C-alpha cells in the first residue's frame, strides 16, 4: 500500500469511527439531559414582584443549568387558573407545578397549613431550620403525597405585619365585632375573641376599608402593602402578624411528573428551589426597611399589639390546636414535630441572637448607626 492510499483509508476510517461515536453518544446525552417543558401556576399576581418572582428565579436557574433543556413557564394567578386553585390544578395535571402558600387550602384539611405557617409557631429562620434539618420537608411531603403532590420550600416573607385598622385596638374588648379581612387558620383563632373574619380578594381590600365594609385587613408587609395604599383609609398599622411568624411559600409539583424526571433534574429541582427560597427572604429584608419609612412618611401610624391581646390570642390558638390534635392524627404528627423544635429554637434565639440584636437596635434608636 502506498503512503497516499494509506492516509486516504485511515482518514476514512477515522471519520467513520467519529460518526459511530457520535451516533452512540447522542442518545446517551439526550437521555440524561432531555428536553422538558413544564407549566407553573402561581397564586400571585405579577404586581407582587418579590413573591411572584420566586417562581421566575426557579425557572431561570433550571434553564441556565440545563442549557435551556428543562424549562418551567410561569403563569400569574388567573392566567390558567385562579390563584387559590393552583394546587388543585397541579394535582389534576392541568399544570405540572404551582407556586403557592399551603395554608390557602387549610379548609380541606388543617394539616395543609402546617407546611406554611400557623399562629405562634416558628419565625422564618426557625421554619427553614425545621424544614431542611428537622425533617419538615419529608413530614410535609408524606401529607402532600396523599394529594398527588411533591413540595419544596420556595420562599418566605419573614414575619408579617398584623394589618391595617381604621381605629386603634388597645384591649381584647376592642376586638368584639371587628370585621377583619384575615385568612384561614388565623380567622378561626380571632373568631373566638369576637372578630368577624372576612374572606376578600387582594384587589377588593382597599374599597372595602374605604367604605367601612370592613374595619381592618391583613396583607403581607411594608413592601407589598405600600403598593395598595392602605394607610389612606386605615392608618393604624399593627404588628406583629402573630399568625404568620415565618410563612413558607411552596413549590408544589405533580408527584407523578417529578418521579419521571432523570436523577440529575431531580437534584437540580431541589437546588434551584432552595436558591429561590433563600432569595425571597433576602429580598424582602432588603426592601421592607425603605418601604416602612415611606409608609410612615405618608400617614401610617405604627402600633404594637398589646401584651394583653397577644396573650389572649396565644391562649385561643392553643385551644384550637388541642381540638385539632385530638381529631386529626396527621395534623398531630406534624404539629408535634414543630412544637418540639419551637421550644429549642426560642431557647437558643434568646441567648446570642436576641441580645446582639437588642443592643444594635438601641444603637439605631440612639442615632449611632
């Protein structure tokens, strides 16, 4: 064989080998990184950019990590289904995922609320510690599996404000007959103190306060509340929102769809969800200080709930818990876990963290920061 013939044949063989390798490799790559597009129904309007934006953060991370092969299209409340039907749509397979707050569905079973927030439970740091290291994610997923769902924490607002009131509330007696827009579980507690809970959509709260149809309303916190202008019609801005000490927002996925994912995508989903979870709280912590100063400058009058009111609400909440523990084993299992950690969490929180923060707050008040 002459030199030219050898080179020609060797080149042909090399090309063939490369083509064969590509043919063998392509299916393996496609199998490990397949093209998947999901739809996600948010429970939030786009105007609530921080809480709605949590789903966009998840989608961005997944797309970037997979070169656009795993994408989640985010739809605002009402674009596919109403916001409070997002979890139901995910169970039914109408969408593959939702971004919602589990306590929205507590009317079906109060156990739903435990994954998000219930009165006098944990603050945001405590909820995150319980979810990620105290078995909370697994415990809540035992319950969600009965609904055909798989859930991951997807954000937290931090402790919320106690709401906007048309008049000052100084004693428990002032709660009698008070018509208040307040959601779910908390409504069941304050009802025992004479409050008349009202279920009103976010866009209808301002006119209801303005007309006196309701006397008070809770929403979220300074950054989100400022957009709705409540201080113009209900100037007394109370704190804290004891029913939402650290409300976890959840990504919920159709369980069957998650189980179909390649292992790498499942791992990415968990990582991206945790990134979105952390980002939301960080963003609220950055935005709320400016917003609360702006609200006060425009007429909001900050008021703390009195110790008398907080103590009365705490006692009534425990009455409700005792009844639920006696009648709902699923609720009791998760609530026992939260209670057990709550005691330890606040033991530690009052040592270093509380004392450091208290000292620094005094410096802030004294104009030294």
